[in-house]
């Protein structure tokens, strides 16, 4: 895996990249999503809860001990970034390619990521 320095992608005039705008179609069977700029990329939200992120026009989905084995079985890598000269990982994995092509697969993977985000949110509140 390689680390990446985030650079804001070109936007389509409304402040969002075309890739991020396209995610509304990708996740249409999952439900409405919103995007917010963050750290040179975007956070992807449903009902105010971040379940995905976009960096360099690559989609990453939230993972935890419940759904991370699905990503690992497919050989999908964790999101990485460089901080103070160290490679850092967070609990987001690259989405499988099928997510961008198959709306049912997109909904299934998005639900798993959203459920991971819900579990993390509940754990923080305890």
C-alpha cells in the first residue's frame, strides 16, 4: 500500500467533484447521501453520520471488526495518509469496484459501512 497526499479534486462548479456528485446515483438504492469537503477530500454522510470518504476520486467505506473481514478477503486496502512523516491508517477501506457499477452491491456495501459508523457512534456515546 502506498500513502497519499490529499489534493482537492477539480470541482464541477458547485464545489463538489463530478465523482462525488456521481455518488448520489451510485447510492440511490441505499438512500440520500450528502458530501462535505474535508482535508482535501470529502466525507460522505447519511442522516448526518459519515460512512464513507473520498480521496483522489477513490471511495473508501467505514469498517470495523464486524465488516472489515469482507474488505480484507477481497484484498482491499485501508485508507492511508501521511502525518508528521508517519503513515497513518484509519478505519476506512477502499470500496470494491462493483460498488461503482452495481446499485445493489453499492447499497449492500453502504449499509455495512453505515452500520459500522453507527456502532462507532454508539461506542463514543457510552
